[in-house]
C-alpha cells in the first residue's frame, strides 16, 4: 500500500504505517532536531517516528492531485476562519479526482442544543468549556506569551453541518454527507479512525 496516497494531518500520536502522517505541533519540530530533540518533549510520550512535520495551512509537501484519501480529526476547529478556508483549498489540491476527504470535529449544533435545553445555573460555564472558546485561566508572563504564540490547543471557530457543507462546496467538493464512525467508503480509513474521537461529534465525508 502506497502510504503517500493516504494522508492524515493533525495526527498527534495516531500514526498508522499505512498512512502518511503530518502534525504541525511546535513540539514535534523540536523533537526532530538532531541530538537535542531526542532528549526532550513536553508531552507524556514523543511523537511516533513516522510522523512528519507539516502544516495544512502553509501546505503539505505532497504532490498535487496525488492522494486517494485525506483525513483529519479534531483539527479544523483550531483554525481561524481564514486559515480554515486555506486548509480546505490545500486539502482539495492534493486529492486526486474522486479522492475522499473525511473529517471529524465538534458539532456546534449539538453543543448549542445541549446548552439551550440545560436549565442548570452553570449551563453557560459548561457551554464555554465544551466549545473550548473561553479560557479558564489566563497565562501571564513570558512563559504564558510563548505558549499562547506557539500553542494551538484552543478552539478558534466552530462548525455545524450546514455551514461546513457550504464551505466544502465553495472549494469544489461534492457528494458531501454526514459520516459516522466506521462507514467510510474506503476501508483504509479503518486504520486511522478512533471511535472515541467520533462520539457526539460531527463527521463529514466528501469527494473531489
């Protein structure tokens, strides 16, 4: 199986050998440094050795029109609106004709429904925590500024199906549908998808 035809970005530690796996974490860049990178990571475990540094917004080092499938899990909600649109264009560009793009991210509609129907006095606090749009503690000092600049853990833009469908259409994707865990039209997605990342979330599959 040609892994370069199956590309995942924002992979974290989920990096099956059958896929070409990218992540844009600054920690990964440090880990890739000769000598020094071998002795430090701020994560519990270092990234798997087959994970490459790559930022979908800047563009991945992947040939245009070459991919059979592209996958991302809980990545796009961490991008600003303009970066999100760039990421979709770059995803569309590397896919071959008929290629499959599957994505999963938090479902804004479901989260809002839960908030509206929650009569608990802490409903707003739960909503802000669930969306990841707020900050419980503001980091201060140089260390705080550094993590704010280099990190990408906060949610910057949230999506429901109808809004993300419109965005996908605008860059040329078609056959857009809601997706569920395990229902991919290519069995190779079974190597990369994790059930707990799909629970109560919005999954989408579409074609170039």
